[in-house]
C-alpha cells in the first residue's frame, strides 16, 4: 500500500512540476546553449545621449561648452549647492568615502589599534 501511494505521489509531483513550470520539452528550444551568451553584443560602448551632448559641446570650437561652464559657475556663485558640487566633482573628483574607525565604546578596532601601538618595533639586521 505504501509503494502505490508513493508512486501516485511521484506522478502527481511530476505532473504539478509540468503545470507550474511549463513543459520542459517545449522550453528547451529557448534555453541558452552551453557557451552561448545572453548578451552577445555586450553593453554599448557609448550612449546616444552622450554622443549627442559631445557633438553639441564641440560645436564652434567649444564655445557652447564654455558658455555652459560659465552658467554653472554663475549658479554656484549665487549659492546653488548642486552647481557647486558639479564643479568640485569635475575639478577635484568626487570625495573619497572613508570607513568610520572611531567608536565610543571599546570595540574590536580600538583593541587592535592599542595592541599595535603596544608592540615594540621590530628591527631587521
């Protein structure tokens, strides 16, 4: 009795699997073959908007780029924080993110630092 019940369960499970996921024989055609990429061309080297902006900014020996740069500088001088950030990030690069190494409690970082400070310097001869 247990064996027949087990077979019925296995058949039912297989049937449910097909119903839930679709017939594996029908979807096999659409699956990637070994070694086949889902994106064979890869990401485009540049975006169309970027190309259009470059084209506009390079017009008239860069006069349009100069006009826009002056406009951003004027906005920053008026107090526009976003304009100021844009200038600073372009000139100096975005700020470096630093890990918080200070702690109000005696955490593991503090213990390690104190241990390192307590070690006598090693000399190589």
